[in-house]
């Protein structure tokens, strides 16, 4: 049975590379919650991905054995600089400053979110459940609108590691996702609070959709801590949306992407040194986008795996992270800047997140 699964994974990984570049005119990304370490390292490290990144970074990462991560909670806030200026504008009763601050929330992005997840790993198989709710903006002017999105992903995957001589090994994995997304009808910033006091309006104005997607990954491990990885992300069926007030149906396509990674991770006494360079969405580099937008790299240092410092660049924007780990408890504070538009420098937004979890 395991041999059959591995043959299917290998054939799928090879053939999916040629189908990945397809992009629809109407498209959207799936909900892809990744670890705080991955984000702090500039969204790089597919070749040295952690076990908790098996679902959405590299499905060949987790290896054998048993572990349980539950619960894991993360809260994040975006646009910190502008939140501060908004507060100053409200305190000073400066209407222009307040409106200018609110307008920066436009650009289709979260500015507050709460995420919960749980994972279990058993002898090559893994099951992962993730959910996120928050406040989301979608607009391009001072009259930016706000909605409440809810996203859920349930993932089931498998990976296997082939050992060779002289510390060489090859890991191959695949994961399937059931994705659900729902969000309320956007309302104007000025009437947001009043609108959502009415719960009936919240339910009546709901838009929801679901789909199934697949990720594939292969990691080749070499001596002295070096590794390289190839992943194919979001081989997906269209998201089928339906609104609750008119019962209208429509589909949105999910663009696939191919990513390559080179990584290093090794122990030097009590320290663990790591670094990675990732080239993401490689088939779209030639489509008028700059190489910088597709290049992520980062590194980190851990002391006895209890304290970790991380940093990186994603598309030219910096990210940082601090990890504290004690017995079965771990917390992680991260800060990053990301681009919310299709062009570097057009609409960057900063984000700070605090993650806490128990693991066994």
C-alpha cells in the first residue's frame, strides 16, 4: 500500500510541474497558514521546513514518528504605524488625519486576525485543522470597506523518506486540503460598527465557497546539513461561491505555483544554525515581474532549541522573529512587512503576530 502511495506521489509531482503555470483571469489564493518560523525567515526554508509546515510549505518535511500540536493560537495585527496615527487623529479630533489613516487600510488585506490550529503526526501520515477569522479591507479610497472573513482548512497528507549511503536521503510527500471560505458583505468604514451590531444583517449578507486543493513536495538531503527542495502548491479545483441573499453562483480559479529551495541546517554545539534561499512561483518570473518579487531568503540561530532568533527578506521586505520554548510550551513573536498588491513597493503593510501553543 505504501509503495502504491509513493508511486502516485512521484508521478503527480513530475506531471504537475507542467500544468502549474495556468492562471485564470478571475483568481484567488487559498488559505495557507504557515509557521511563525517560516514567516520570520522571509517565507523561505522549504528545504529545511519544520514538521508543522508539512501542510502548507512542504509536505515531505515531517518524516516519521508521532507528535501532537494542540492547541495553537495566533493573533496578528497589521498596519501598526497607521493604527498609531489613527489613534492620534482620534485623540486630537483631527478628522483629516483620521480619514487619511483609515484610507491606508485599503488594498485587500487583513488588519486583525485570530487563528487556531491543531496537528497530529503518526508514522508518515498527518492530519491538520486550521481556522482563521478577522477584519478585512477591500477598497482603494478613503471610503474603504470592511468585512469579516472566516477561513477553514482541513488537511490530510503522507510522506516517506528514502535513506541512501553517505548521509544522502530523499523525502517525498503529498497533502490534500478541504478549503472553506465565508465572508460578510463589505460595509463602509464609517458605518462598520453600527452595521455589525445587527446580527441578522451579518448572517443574511454571507458569501461562502469551498474547494479541494493538493500540494506535492520532494526534499533531497545531503551531507553537512545541506538540502534542496521542489514543491508544487495549490493544484486546485475552482472555489465555488454562493451568496445567501440572491443564491447566485460563481467560480474563482486558484493559481498553482512551483517553488524551489536551497537550505542549510546544522548543529554547532548548543547552537543550531539555519539558512535558506527560495525561488517562488518560478513559471511567472518571465511574465513581466521582477526577480526580487519571487526571491525569499532568511536565516536563524537557536540555542538548545529553547531560544531562537530569525530574520529574512520576502520580495525585498524584511521580517524578524523571536521564539521562546519551555517544556511543552512555546511562544513566538514575529514582525514582517509584505506586499498586498501585485507590484513591489505599491502597497506594503506591516504585521505583528503572537503565537502560543502546546506540543507533545
